[in-house]
């Protein structure tokens, strides 16, 4: 072993040695890093913990040894809690039941839903061929807006919108400024004609909203681009997988509901909803207290 390796090994072992028991015990196998009572902490356990914390690539020996120390401490604390009977309390049992339910649900969904989802290259190609016209990178427009306080003001100053520098001037006089990119498919159908299919530089509007009368200037217009099968492949696969997942999930739940007695107390549910609707939210001062 090199001097550098010996140095790292010493750094790694020092905190463990300082916090370990003085009682001698049988040597541990190479795969086991620590033993706390009857509980073992393996290399795989530590690597998994490092990975979950985003530290898998860390080369700092202090990070690794400190995390192992934390795992030893956690085991010691859990052991002591069991000695004191804390695992037998109703509150603990309730939380464990909730956690167990969550794990069982996850395991069942993986087995009976996720693992049954299959999307083939043929599925992807068939979907692409049927929906090719709709599979594209959406176009967008870069937009600025002016918001007049009312219709009378909008009519009075509308002529200034189309004058050189007038739009910019009005954004300073009233509310307004850059809106940013607006993509195809993201605005209600009744507003589409105000943003798409109009030349760059166009002034569009009015759109009356609660905060005023909106006018827009189309500074830039970029058309959508048709995607090739290769470009769309991953997106189609994800879409088909999600669609299959939802179908299989719903079929499973429907089957379970049809074979299991489920009773809903509608009276209590309505009462609970009513109480929540009628309850007053606490004032900010009350929340702070």
C-alpha cells in the first residue's frame, strides 16, 4: 500500500476508532464497514447513501468517514429507541403503517403497472405516421404590450401606438413592457389571431381584461418546424408510455374496487368540506405568533 493510501486509510479510520467501543470483537469481513450491535453497515450501504446525497464521486476521505460515523450514530439511536419501547407507541405504529402502505403501493405499481408498459419501435413509427402534421417544434412570437386603464384612454391614445417610438413611449406612460415568448398552443383559441399569422411589427388588440385594455406589438415571429421521426422518437416514446401507464393503472384500480368492499361516509365528507370552506384563514399576525 502506498503512503498516500495509508494516509487516507488512517484519516478514514481515525473518527471511527475514536467513536467505537473499547470491547474487542471478531474481525469484520471486507464487505462490512461497521457493526453496531447486531446491525451491520456494508460498503454497499455506504455507497448507496453517498449516491443518494450526490456524493458518490467525492474523493474526500473525510466525507466518507463522516457519513459512516453518522450511519453508526443513527443505528445506535435506533437501538436505544427500541430499548425504551418507542417503537411500540401508537404514534410510531401509525407512522410505520403509513410508510409501509407507501412502500407497498410503490412495489405493486412497479410490478403490475410500470413493468407491464411496453412501447416498441413499431408503436412509435405508427404514431408518428398518424400524427406527423401535429408533431413539430412549436412556433413562437416575441411580444410587448401596453395596458391602457380603460377604453376611453385606449381610443384617445391608439394613434400613438403606430407612430415611430410611440409604443415604447406608451409603455412608460401606462403599464406594459416585454411579455417574452408566447408559444403556439399556449393561448386560448379566441386570442390566437392576435399573436399568430400576423406580420412582424404588427400592433394587435384590443383585448379587454380585468386590469385594463391590452394592445400588443409582435417584435418577432418564428414559425414552427416539422420534426423528423428521429427528432420526435424520445418524446413519442414518453407520451405512449405515460398513456399506457394511465390505462393499466386505471384498469388495476377498477378491478380492485370491483372486488373489494369500499364504503364512503358521504355525510362526514360533506361536513368536512363544508367546515373547511367556512373556516377563516388566520391573519398574517396570527401565523407569525
